[in-house]
C-alpha cells in the first residue's frame, strides 16, 4: 500500500516518510487507536516503502517487483501476525500461516477491517481470537533468517493485545532485533498490552481521520454526494470502517432504532408493564442480535443525534439534520433540557465503553433503558447530583 493511498493523516505520513528516508525510523513502533482510523494501512505503507526498489522522499514507487508483491501481501520479507482460532481439522495450536489466504483476501477487500469482521472471515463462530506461543516462536525463527530479497525484514503484528502473556517470548527480540528488522505492532486496546512490550516500543497514536479526507474517501467508494459524505464523516468520528457501514445504509436504520428506543423508554415511566415492556424487550432482542460492531455504530449515531439536539436547544437549529430526523430532534429537544441531553450522552458514552469490552448486550441495553426513562422524568439527574 502506498502512503498516498492511506486516507488522511498527511502530517503523520510526512513524519514517517521523513524518518524512513533518512534511516531514522525506530526498530519497534506501536500504532495505537481504533482499527478504522488507519493503523494497519499505515503499517502496510511503511512496509512497502522499506521494500521498494525505487522509493523517493515521499512514497514508494508502486511499480517495482517488490511493490507489486507488497500490494498482493506476498513479499517474502514482510511477515504478518494476527489473531487466529483453533480448528477441529488441526490438532496443534493455530498460527497465522494457517489463515494467510483469508488474510490476504480480507486486506485486499478492506485494510481498515475490524476484529469482528476478521473473526467472521475465518468462521470463528464464538471462539476468541488469540496469538499463540507457537506463533511467537515462528516469529523468532523467521526473523533469525537472512532476508530473501530486500535489505529489510518487517514484522507486522495486527491487534498485538491478543499476544497476552505470550508476548514475553518476544521481549528480547523486540528490544534487540537483528539488523534492518522493523517491528510494527497495531494495537486497539493499549491497556491489554504487557508493560514490558510497551516499554520496548515507540508508541504513535493514530488519531481519527480528518473529516474532509474521510468525506472525500467516502465519495470514491460509495454513491453519495458531498453533503451526505460530510455528515457521515461527522457521525463516524474519523473511523473509515464505521463510515462505510453508515454509507451502506445503516444511518437510516439507526435513526428508526433510536426513535423506537427512546419512545419506549419515555413510555416506560408511564406504563412500566404490559405492552410497553413487551415492545422494549423485542427491541432489545433485535439490537442484541445486531452484533457488537453494529451496536457501536448505533451508539455513535445516538451520540451524534444528541449533540444536534443540544444545538437545537441552545441555538434553535441544526445544520446536519433534516426531514424526519430533524422533526424527531426538535420534538426531543422540546421535552428535554440541555442538562438532560448531556446526561443521556454520558449514558450512551458509558454504554459504548462497555460494548467495546463485550458486555452482555441484553443486560446492558435493558438496564440503561431504565436509566434513560429516569432521565425523561428527571429522576436520574436528581439522583446523580445527590
């Protein structure tokens, strides 16, 4: 992947190419942030730049034999490690090489892919992905060999938090790798990475993609106009994977989902049993079946919607909503004051945090439905401030 193909992050790309061109790039770097922000595409661009036979100050050439192999993810001096699951067909612990064909296909389709998408690709079902001790020993073996074609060996570890305690096997290698060896670790949840690994890598936070760059990329990949692209970019918070899902139509579904949920929560205080409770239970069943990533997208949309409601309450208008969405927002703003809207935002933010950490969706959405109902009656605000 070329640096120019990575969406946004122009300043960071200039910094990376400057260090790479001058030979001052660190031997072990950790790119941290949500996968949709672009950590993996940046890692791919770094690897291709190092392997390119005709690179310049700004990018790889994209045309030499090494670049072509990197584009197909088959360069023999670029190694990939990623979470895998056990298989009934193979008795020994799984390693990344077992799923390399699926990995190449997934990268070709979407280098901004997330963990759940990858687990579905390898048919993980309910199994938890893992980076095994056998995988770590294979990394040591690969990197102890001479390069096959180029001057550099590059080891990319995607979602390195899945190393767990097995990461201790790699400590010495990460701290003192062979000459011209570069480790690139992509991490979404830094708190799950061993401190001993953190201390041996240079961490670089991958911020959300800039709105203009994200909107421009959306218009290339989806049949939408500039206004829709900018609106989706704002909702997606700089995450390209999330933005593409919204562009595929989820934002309309999320609008209806949010409307139905808040109406149910509003009615919950008035009629806590009977039809209202049944309707809410059915809604929770549906959102629970949607999957973790879609639940996150829904909550992102809800937070965006509440921000617009707050603007309507303060300024009397919203520049990002129209049609039924705007009508719904004005109705909600008439029922709730700014403090109540802020309280709802805090509830949704907290829910997003727990969804990311695999909370039980039925319990999470049910318990928070009662909190939202309390906000409508102003009881939640009073108890929170007590």
